C-alpha cells in the first residue's frame, strides 16, 4: 500500500492500531490561539473500516485545515475514553 508522504510513520501506525482495534477516529483542529489554550474544534469523524480509507480521509481533512494545528483522536467507545491524542500537522511545516 502506498502511503502519502504527508502522514508520518507514527500517524500511519496509530491509524492502523485504531482501525484494527475498532476504535472511533476523529480529527480536531485549532488555530494558533486555540492551540495555546488547548481549545480544539472537531473537523470530522473518520468514516472507514479500512486502513487505506481512513488514511485517505485523514489526508483530506488535513488539506482542509492546512493553516491550523491538526490532531488525531482515537476513542474507545466501550470505555468512553480517549486512547490516542496525536498532533499530526503543524502550520508552516
């Protein structure tokens, strides 16, 4: 499977684990001010049961928020807790 260079290996590994674990994946974004105060907004839920589809969906959301910080959030629906919070994009990088 070809992986776009926009996503780091850490991000790809996290998505693989989340998809395999059946976790809910969401993407959040924040401008510089909101990032400093840890006030994130939801960009969307990743709707895919496959790794490739989830990665493509995340890349699309990253492109939509290229001027913002973007983080990946994985949630265990049964425990109602976040299992992953990973900043996957910083503006200007």
